[in-house]
């Protein structure tokens, strides 16, 4: 017997006398099949090539403090010898072997203490968790180490749950501090959450009729039902989009560490993941009673139906979400990104420019006397002018620049690695193209531009406001010109 399996068996709950010690053979194969659905094929590699900065990071950080969930079997536990064991430990061991990261376990009494240690900066990394808005306040996340579906668990007499949002007056048992507890509280206020200290306690409350249902990992459910003998429980449904995308989390300051870990995770293959899951969720029957395969067949049919339905539904949902995202982030008239589309990336661009002392400038452009086009020629002609103006901007910019419709007849150009003077030159060249262009309205048009560059302490609002102030100066200085705003504005015409 392998050392890893010996360690894991030390952490397993005792089997109940008179009960079957495991689910029928074949369940672990089905669970692994579901678990691996959709995982990308990664190239097998024993070591990954690191950049100079990544190697330098590992020299500066010879040991990286790691916090884990000490009681989340079979995903991870801290065994009696104080070692990290379980599925997470084995996956992370492959990642560290291939990258050279030395993760140093910082044992905590429970998951909440591990989260608190991470939030305070005592642990640079967390081992195995979902990304949530609350955690994103202080963490950034790697690519998934493992994808594992969550299923709705009820007692066997409970009807199947086709729409969890339609349940009224029901209680759901969920471990404290977990991503699923956070999401259920946000998405399904119709349910009363019963907080627990562990996965096992959540399932026990359902088995003992102290809670109506729980939402748990398929792997955890299979393993726990096996060892506790809770065969009065069943899978009653699944919530689309509620799969566990189990990742490593690192502090926001540790972007290089995240990049190194992602390199290692990219080498994990579906076969390696399946072998590790099978190693820890070995559901072979060990019993002195006659094996009844009815439960395995029934569960297989139910899970296959759930999988087929979920895959079709999720494919349609992804397509709709892509369409919705495109509609939400694209100006339908001009085809340019809208203000919403660039907000988050723009803020990061500013922070990056400030941190690395790199130039970043913006140009805010406005079509002069555009109202007269609408008033004299109609809004349809005004729309045609806006579409042509957007095309003119897009075609005249460099590949590294970004342009969006900021609102009305205003357009914002984000100029990366560009000083104030360089942005002013680009703005002058753009205004010259506007003067020379033949617009559909058959009348000459001009534009004004305000230019500002990133300064210490700038935010999106502050930077664009200074560009807007410069645009205001250009408008009131005669239009068809570029004005700058730094510490003081200066007209470059």
C-alpha cells in the first residue's frame, strides 16, 4: 500500500458496523468521468521553463507560506503527522515539482482561520478554493486544478429539484466560509441557510432530517456516503453554473507567483487528475453482505441524464452569455467598445502605468457643432456621421491603442506607452484626417480634442476629467484644435 494512501486512511472516518462499507464498483469511474468533462488537454511535462523574473522570484522566496482546509476530505486534510494530504495535496505536489515552488504548510484549526491568515498576509497562497467576489478583494486565482460538479443532496423521499429558486420554506445545510455558501445566500434568498462546521455535518443534518437539502461536491458526497453509510440520501438535481472551479489563490501582490503556478497547472493532464481522484476516492465494495447493484445502476442513469441535460443547457447558456456580453460591451451604432467594456481594464492600465512608471495618455475627442447636423439633416444622418467618425478613428490608430465611444459624440482613445507630447501629435494627426474626410452629410466637419497623461494618484475618473477639462478649453478657444492638461493646460496649435 502506498504511503499516500496509508496517510489518507488515517484521516478517514470509521466505517459503521452492519452497513455497506462502500458504494458499488463503477461509481468512482462515473464520478471521474463527470469530473473531467470539459477539462482541456495539457501537455505532459516534468518541468516548466521559467522566465528570468520568475526564477528571481523563487530565489527571493525560498519558502512560500501555504494555508489549506485541514478538514475537507478527500480534497484535503492535515493528517495526524501534520502533513497536507488528499487530492489537492497530490495535484499541488505535481505543480511544485515541475515549477520549483517550495510551498510551506501553515497548519490552521479550520478553514475560517486559513482564510483569515491569508487575508492578513500571513499566508501567500491558499490551496484549493473557488473564486468569489468577496475573495477577489484580496486574492487573485490560478487556472483550475480540478473541475468538480456540485449536486443537490436530499433524503431519498424528497422529490427531484428541477428549479431550486422555486423552493419555499426549505433549509439548506452549508459549511461556513465556503464559496457555495456565499453564492447560495446571494442567488437564492428563498432558502434558509443552516451553517455547519464541515461537509460531513452538512450531510448528517440532511440524513437526520434537520435540514432539507445540501449542495455538495460530487466527489465529497460519494466518499462521505461511502464511509458513513448514509444510503437514505440521493442526488436530487444540479444547479447549472455551480461547478467547483477549484483553484489556488494567492495575494494580489504576488502576480509572479500566480504566473509560475499557472505554468505548472498547465502541465496537468486529464489522466493525472483522474488517477489522483481515483487514488483518494477508491469506492471498491468491501462488505460481508450480498452486493446490490441497483443503487449504482439507478445513480448512473440519473447522473448520465443530469450530465446530458446540463451539457446541452450549458452550451446554450454560454452562447447566450457571449451574445449578452457582446451586446453589453459594444456600442450598437458604431461597433466600438462602449464605456462599460473598458472600465475594468482601463483602471488596471492606469495602476500598471503608475507602478512601473510607464507613460499612458488619453485623448477625448468631440465632433464640433454636431448638434447642427442632427437639427439640420436629421438624426439618421447624424448616426451615419458618428459611424463614419468611429471608422476614421479606428483606422487611424495604432494597434496598441484602444478607442471607445464614451458617450454622445465623444470618443476616448487610450494611448499605451505614449507621453503627453506623443499623444498630442497623434491627436493633431487625427484632427487633420477629420478635416480632410468627406462625411455623408456633405459638409465639412471638424473635431476638438483634449489630452491628458497619467499622474501619480490618478484614477479613471480623475484622468478622464482632466482630459475633459482640456477638451472644454479646446472648444472655448475656437474648436478644431488640441488642448493639453497636465499641471496646466497649453494649446499646441
